[in-house]
C-alpha cells in the first residue's frame, strides 16, 4: 500500500476519535478538596459557628484527645489519596500506601475514643445523645462539599469501582469535617468523644457512600 493510500486511511481513523481529557494530578485534587474544606470553615465562622483550634488548653495534653486528633488526620489524608489514586491507572502503589495510612488512622481514632471511655470515671451524668448528633451533623456539613468535589473527579477519571472510590472519598472528606469539630468542641465527655468525634467519619461514609457511588456511576455514563 502506497503513501497516498495510507494518508486517507489514517485521516478516516482519526476523524472518529473523541478528544482526550487531561486528568488533574492527584496532588492537585487533594489540595482542591482541602481548599473547599477551608472555605466551609470560613462560612461556618461567618455564621457564628465555633472555630477550629479553640478547645481549652488542657485538651492538648490529653492522650486520648491527641490519639483521636492524629487518627482523624491520617484517615482524612489516607482516604482522599486512596480515592484519587485508585481512579488513575498506574497509581496502584500510592493507593496501597494510602489505604494503610487510612487504616492506621481508623485504628487511632476509634482506639482513642475507646481509650477515653475505658478510663472514664462515673462522676457525673453523660451528655445527651443529641449533643453527639449535633457534632456529627456539623462534621458532615463541613465534609460534604469536599466529598462531592472528590466524587466529581472520579467521574472524570478511570474509576472502575465507583462504590469503593466513593467510600474512600466520603471517608476522607468527612474525617476532615470531624477533625474541625474535634478541635473546636468544648465537651470533655468520653462517650461524646467516641460517638460525636472519632466514629463520625465512618458513620457518615457508611450512610453516604451508596448515594455518592450512584451519582458517580450516573455522571460517568453521561460522559
């Protein structure tokens, strides 16, 4: 086949190709989610809500409080990176490392809450359950926009398991929300620390991963 016959054939093959969409770098996506989290913190402050890092000074020397703090931070970082890396071919090693970080964070966060409950003395009435629900709701409100942002990235990337990706995106984003709540809540009740802080991202991810994965699948089909 000569060059004159080859050129028209190549043109015909190229004409039917869809334009290639560039996928943002994982670091850019994670930083975008963090920026949205900071924006939500600013909105909360403008509405008169509590500010992060405003807990009493004694909290910062309490081992269970610090364990939950470190656990939520690791869960947030590991969850978000795992969601983003899992949607990009060739990033499997980064995803495996992120999964280990998220698991370590989950163990620290839940372990810190259980530690606080286990060492507590029954010296007074515990806070009502509504107080824990309020902290869970505030953490979810702070994390929902970053979660939607991460799930939006999943629709543009090569996410083969939308349910898994949405679960880790939810876990990481809501851990950010719980981190802000943890450093601004003045209550020192051990059961509240466990239910309202350390277990919040896991409960929120469990409830919202399914609808978010449905949104990811639906948006991916449209694309």
